C-alpha cells in the first residue's frame, strides 16, 4: 500500500452512536459526496468485533473513493484492517511504536492540543500531520484546553507538516482558522450531527476552494 498524502479540506470524524452501526457507511458516503478529504473512524463504545467490522466496511468505502481512512487511538485496529493510518492522543502509543506496527506507508497523526512544543516533538518523531484544538466550544471534547488561531500561525511558520484544526469548528467560524494556517478542519457533530450530512460536508469543503 502506498502512503497517501493528506489533501487540504474537511477531516470528517465519525460519531457512531450505539444502536445505529448499520447507518455508518451511509453517513460516511454522504460526507465523502460532500467533499470530505479524510475520514477518521472514532468509536469509543463499541466492542472489538463491532469496531473491526465497521472499520473494515469503511475502509472498503473509502478505498472506492480514494479517501484515506484514519483510525482513532487504536493502532492494533488500524493494523488489523490495514487502514491508511492512525491518530494518536497523549495516552496512546508513541509515533515510533505506531510506525513499527503499521509500517512506513502509514499516515500517523498526533493530537497536540494547544502545545506547539508537542507538535515539534511529533514532527521530529516522524508524524505525518499534527492536530491542534479545541478552538471553540466542543460537543465531543468540552474539557479540552482551548487553543487560539495565533497557534496555527506560529505552527505554520515552524512546521512543514499538514496542520489539522479541531474543536467546535463550523463553516461559519472555520474560515479564520484556514486563513491562520490550518490545512484541514476536523468536525464530528458539525458533519455527522447534521440532518443533511452531504450539505454540511460541502459547506466545510467550500472554505478551501480558490485558495
């Protein structure tokens, strides 16, 4: 498998609710149709078998549309389905551990919260992208430390990696973060919590046009 380079745009993170796993591929299809550049499978509640089945189904879907699938937190799950990569938080495996398990082709991203120092360390360790946030009030991470747009501008000057912004981002407030240096805007509720997922994804993707 050849490593994919992340394209600028919407980084859509799944919000799988218990009791509705069969709806997930449909929802992700709509997000991709709306222009999502990356899909991250995030499921904190499902059992191992359910999560593996869901991840495998999403990988097939993403491959059909040439969109990378990133697995949240779980290096073993990413390895078991041969996903495009994994996203690591501060309590997860290190970049080196993930690279050893997933191989040189894997896309490895790291949550850096509001710490440029952590992002610099991640880059030195071989991460493929870094994520900062939360930038606004967030449904999924209400207690995450706040980050400012100035952090994106500083990171843009010092890092050569793609930069993801996350946390309460909407099509209305996201443009300022793109202008500050974000290559991708991550959204969970802003995409999968909306009645028209395709339209929601399209509104984010439009922020990256003509730039």
